[in-house]
């Protein structure tokens, strides 16, 4: 028992000294949380999932998230006018203490990350909580008017050369047929392009993303009360639901899973 306490004390001292040493050096622009072979970190446009140095980002952003009105029109949480006039703020950049805290979380496998945006009339908080290959995305929004239910949409962007597909083998992104044939041959699958609609809702609320330049497959799973929609025109996946205010906030969530291959993703989710 004494040796165990000494070992823990030594480890704690080592981490503290490591953190203190970091205060005198230049911290990296972003300290990221780790989920499988991916990282997740706040940036100026939102909370992004990515792989280092690959240049592909899957972003949850208030510039894409929206409120849907009764006439089917919608507005993003942060408007173009607010962007042009720079009347919004965020806390994407972390300070040294936050970087040290992030290191502690990662060491003890209790990873999470978050970012807050403030516009003229809204406060939007994104939180990602990581457990092994599972990322739970939570978003809360405070409006000036918090008195009634609203139809709100969360979004995650995808890349133009991604394979975005569902459990039935429908492929929702345009790719050359030879690339589709290679994909099907490599993974023993039979994807077929489904490009009849710019927007299509998925009945089983599950969608998968694989990029040829990245390792692994991203899987997104909506809840029974949500609509999960592919928006090919905007290159985003929309998770939409009716949300009632609670404690003056509108809170929504969905799940992201990371797998080594599309076969594993389809069989596991």
C-alpha cells in the first residue's frame, strides 16, 4: 500500500512539474482531446473532429446550426450580418491552465472538450464527451425568447470526396464509378449512388462517413425523436428535433462512433 501511494505521488508530481514547465514555453495553438484515431478540438468556426495533418475537418458549427420556423424557413444561430459586423464572440483559444487541464483529462481517459459562442441574442455551448470510440455531442442554446418549444437543427459538415452512406447501401455523395467499385471491392459492400434528392431523411437515423485520405469510419446515430437528414447541397448532416426549454436553455444531443472500417461500423451500430 505504501509503495502504491508513493508511486501515485510521484506520478502526480511528475504531471504537475510537466505542466509548470509548459507555462514557460509556447503552447500549441490547439490542445485536442483524443477519440480513437481522431482528435477533437475547438476552432473559430466550431468544434471539429479531425486527424492531424490530414486537412479534413468534420465541424459542429453555429454558422450551420439553425432554427426552423412554421413556414419552413430557417435561420442559422449566427447570421451572415453578425459575422460581417463581428458582433459575436467565442472562446476557442485555450489558455495555459486549460491546456494543462486537458492533459490531465487525456491521461486519465476522461476526455472532453467544449466551446461557447455568444451572438447578439444567443449563447451556444457545444460539449463533446469521449468514452473510448464514442463521442456524445451536447449542445445548449439560450435565446432571448425561451418561452416555447422550437424546432432546432444540429449539423456536422462532411467533405466533397467522402463516402456518405446509410445502412441500406445508399451513397449520398457524388463520386466517380471507378472509386465506388474500388470501395465495394475493398470492403465487400455494394454501395449505389442515390442522388435523386438534394435533401433526404434517413428512416433508421444512422449515417456513415468514410474518407479515402483518413483512417477509420465515422458513424452518426440520431435519437428516435430526431430527424437525421443528408443535405448534399450544403455538405452537412442535419439532426433536427422539437426542443422544449429547460432551465432557460434548449438542449439537444446525438452520438458519434468511430470504427476502424465500414464493416465494423455497420455491424456494431
